[in-house]
């Protein structure tokens, strides 16, 4: 029986691992298909304290990983399919191997990029459609690229894509951006970036050609239709929490975020949540790390309470 299992190896999971490892709880970290989480697909991180010159997302994760390995954290790469709870034992069923029994589980499984849900978008995935500029930007050298969204993700993607594309157009469904002022300023002063306001994408073209050649747009103010050429189509419209494997097990809000009560405790004793999977508001690397620390301390106290005499 494990004492602490942590799902996820982003800043929340790795911080939870650091604290529980240093408390001699020998945590097991299960990392899924995207080890390291969303930070591994970001570029420069300028807002994580302690790095006066900034640090890249992958570097930051590598440093955290090195740190937790020093204290004996174990890692396994598996995809969790189901979690069940019976008489204080949490059972984790994965895609392969034996189920894992544990006294506490810290869910830090993060969130994944959202798509618009258009059939054409799905059909052209990997043929010009992407939600990861750092992964795929390189393939769009001297090409015309559009980015959908008006938040920090969209702006960050657009700025990064200017390294490759000849022109980057941000398509937003309103006429004001949600992104932070500093990011807005960077985008507005970048000569390669332009904006299309009040437009929603209704189709990515051209499925018949098997590659992206443009988008069909509907004006959200007057309903008029138009087309806009591009060879790259990037999504920057936010994220969905990775919590579907907990359906019916733990309380979640209507968008799938795990509900926490006073720190990292959830509706299930022994099950704690940290990072983006429980945070629809802040979603920063530093807040994820902070909540990972809280989850570790809550799990430690919970384990202590189990061994206290009645
Ligand atoms: P946000 O929720 O902030 O923004 C999502 C954007 O996508 C909004 O502009 C929204 O439009 C638009 N959108 C959502 N759904 C659709 C849709 N179906 N069709 C068209 N447009 C859509 O998500 P982000 O991922 O940008 O940011 C999340 C958090 O992460 C924020 O706190 C942000 O500050 C942070 N972040 C910070 C970064 C940094 O500091 N470097 C980098 C990236 C993220 P509308 O505005 O109309 O709702």
C-alpha cells in the first residue's frame, strides 16, 4: 500500500512530491502522456520568482524534477483510467499493470488546451491545425498564421509564432482582449501581428485539400460572413481540466474543475487536488506550485490523523 500517490508532474505535482518526499512519505508520481505538464510547451517564463533573467518552461520543470529526485521520489509513466475509494483505500486503475492502492492521492493532473469543436478543425489536426505554438511553430516558416483567442495564451502563442510566420493574425470574438496589459502591449507593438475583431471561426478550410488554406468567419456583430487566408491555424482559447477519470468519484464544478474545501481537501477524505485541475481562476505556475505544497501538507496531516489512537 502506498502512502502518497501524486497524479501529474507539472509544478503542482512536483512541488507536492518535494514536500512529501522530504517528509519521508516516499511519494509515487504517476505522469501521463505529457510529462512536466503545460510548462513544457511554453517558452520564456518571466514571472516565476527566483529567476531574475527568466527561465524557459522546460528548464524550470527540469530543475524541479532534479530537486525531487534528490529526495527519493519515484516516477511511473502510466495513464490513469479510473479511481475508486473503498474503506479508506484509494484504488488507481491505469492503462497497464496492476492497480495501485494508496492511503492518499494528490490529483495534480492539470488542464489541456481547448479546441473549437469544429469538424474541419478535427479533420485538419496536424495538417496546419495546432494548439501548441512551441511544438509546431517551426513548421510554419514564412507562412501566414492565425491564432484564435483573446487571452494570455493566444497572445503568447502569437508572439512566439512571429519567429516563424510571415504574418500572424489574432482572431478574437470580441473587440477587447482579456490578456494582461503587458502582453497586449507586446502584441500591439509587434509589426508582424494584426487583429481581426468580432469574428468567430465557423470552418477551417480546406478539408478536401488535406491542409489548411484559410478560415471562414462570421462577424459576431452583424452576422456577415467572410474568408481569410492562412496556412497555420492555432488555438489559444483556454483549457479544460483533466478530471474526467474522477467522474462520479469526487465533486467537480460544471466545467470539470475539482472542488476544494479549505486548502486542497476534496469531497473524498484522503483525496487532495492541486494546480490547474482545481483552479479556474489563477492558473499560474507559481500558484500551482503553492497549491502542490498545500496538498502535500494536507496529505501529511491526514496520514498522521489515521495513525492517531481513537
Ligand atoms: P482565458 O480564459 O484567459 O482566455 C481564453 C480566450 O479565448 C478568451 O479571450 C475567450 O474569449 C476566448 N475563447 C474561449 N472560448 C472560445 C471559443 N469557443 N471561441 C472563440 N474564442 C473563445 O485563457 P488563457 O488560456 O488565455 O489564460 C488562462 C490563464 O493563464 C490566465 O490567468 C492567464 O493570465 C494565464 N496565462 C498566463 C501566461 C503568462 O503570464 N505568460 C500565459 C498564458 C496564460 P472571451 O474573452 O470573449 O471570453
